[in-house]
C-alpha cells in the first residue's frame, strides 16, 4: 500500500534571482527539516544517511546547544527541492507548498545542522534557501561551490572572542591570561611572536599556544596564574638561550611543531630541576639543567620532524638523558 504524505505550506516567501539561478527564501521548523531532508546522496535514508556520512558528535553539540536554551541558528540551510516533493510557489500568497516526504530536499549546505535538528528535543524556526528544478550536475556544482568557496571563521579568532562572549571554561581562561601576558610583556622571549586572532608566518597562534600549554597546566596544581607565568617565562627563555640561540635556530623556535615540542619537553626538564634545586624554577636553574641539551641537540631533527612534534620531544629527552650517570 502506497503511503500518502501530507502537503504542507509556508508563507512569507521571497523569490530571488542570482545569475542563472532562482531560489526561494523562507523559514521552516527544524523538525520538518529533519524529517524531509537528506544529506549528499538522494539514495540515503534520512537518519541512517546522516549517521554514515556526517559527524554525530558535531551534530550532537548542535542539538545540545538548541536544547539548552542557548540555541539560535540564524544562517540559512541551503536545499535543492526534489521532483517527488512537487514544490509549488504561489506568487499571490507569497507561499510555497510541498509534499512532506522523507527525501523532499537534498541539503547543499547545513548537513550537520539538520542532523543536529533530528537529535534535538526542541524545535526552532530556521531560515532556508530552496533551489528548485536543478539537475544533478547543477546540484553537484552548487554543493562544491558553497562548501569550497565559503570560508569558516578561523579557530584563532573564535578563541580570541570567547571571553567577550563569556563562553570560556576555567582552562581556556587561564590559557588566555597566559597568552595575553606573554603577548604584552617585552621582557619575555615570546614578545612580538604571538598572534591572537589569525595565523601569521613565524608567530605562535592562540590555538597552537593552547594545545602546547594546555596539557601542562594540570602540573601546577593550585599555583596562581602569576606563578605559572613565572615558571613558563623562565623555562622558555632558558631553552631559547641554551639550546636554540647557539645553533642559530631562533626563528625555528616559533614554528608550531617546534614550540609544541619545546612545551612537551617541559615536564622532564621541570622534574630534573626540582630534583636538583627543589621547587626553584628560575631561569638559572633551568639553564643549568638544559646545558647538556645544547651540545647534543641536532638541528636536522627539526626538518625530519616536519609536522610531528613528538619525535622532536623524544630527541630533546634523549639529549638530556645522555648526560645522566649514576
């Protein structure tokens, strides 16, 4: 027996022409989009298709964002109406109507948002752009154009404005404080070498800084931000002066891979420093512990490491271990 699908309609529709294409703009409830849209392939079942093709964690984050009452989704979902939906535009009423079948629309942009709608308990009225009468070639080209030529917001910028949005967790807040102190303090080796909101050649971005120092913060227990900053200031200056400057590797120090490696090397150096000097993490004490590394460190290891920082951490640790004797 053939299932009969209801026909639904929405008003306040605008018909827009751009170049060779015409499309409609309106708003549709998120639950309707979840029920009538398919991702990428028109042969995929709505829900199973989403689960195979897209990232469920990302979609779940969107669903949680909606259900927690924070959700606002102002950017349009871009759709292509399929023949079986029988989309009709009424120019007098400024409305569209279509059959609410499971694959009424192919999603050209917004796949994860629609997948998130299917996981959310709450419903939102969501802006949509609907193309009609596209063939597969036109759909494919639009999909490529939309998803390759539109650039997302850089992670560095999102981190930079999280404080303003009051979205920071405690770890992110500490990372921001440390980053900003290094950025603004002319007495540190990182002064003038940090870029808070975008990627810049030869500078450490906030994203790289957070990934490098984030795992280390737990080592400091209840120490204040000022104390943590003092330890890192001494360490980075010491390893820069003792290991990198003598071999004329000053600019390499600020490469993302090298900076992550230098930071990953910190726990071993800190332990050696504490064993020898107690909890006195000064520049002089770090420099003395690091002195064997300056002789043993091989600049060629930087090129060999490429984008993998862990082999470089291992080489630094081996350079320090080579000086150990009972």
